[in-house]
């Protein structure tokens, strides 16, 4: 996970914090965040390509391009740009071996 977030929050407003795990590290986002927003507010990488291991950060941000597919810790796939963050999610930036 990169130390410098790709997304910087400008204003948050009164929203509840939502805890989640990213690559085994405890993180938090906010109620109403998509998975993509929450992950990129933590670092610069949404996932690593399953073909080249190159870092990816999403592309179209509306569910059309297939670039934001991520895995949960239990191997389920989700589209990060259109999936709302839920408390307790365990996400992985890497594909299972």
C-alpha cells in the first residue's frame, strides 16, 4: 500500500466512520464511500493487475471499463467503483495465487 493517498478529501461533513481492512491493515472510510474512494483515500493503488502486477487505480469510475475489480479476503470479486463500503470488509489489492 502506497503511503501517499491518490485521493485527498476536501470536505467530509457529518458522516460515520466505516472500518475496513486493506491487505491486512486496519483502515477507515466514511459512510457513503465507494470501495474505490475509501481505498484510494488510503494510498495510490486500488489493485495490482492480474496479468502484469502493475498498479491500477480504476479508469472510468462508473462501472463500464472493468479496471476496478478487486478481491475480498475470501476471494469474492467486486467492482470497487460501484460497491459501497461496508463495515468489516476485508479487501485485497492483489489477486489470489
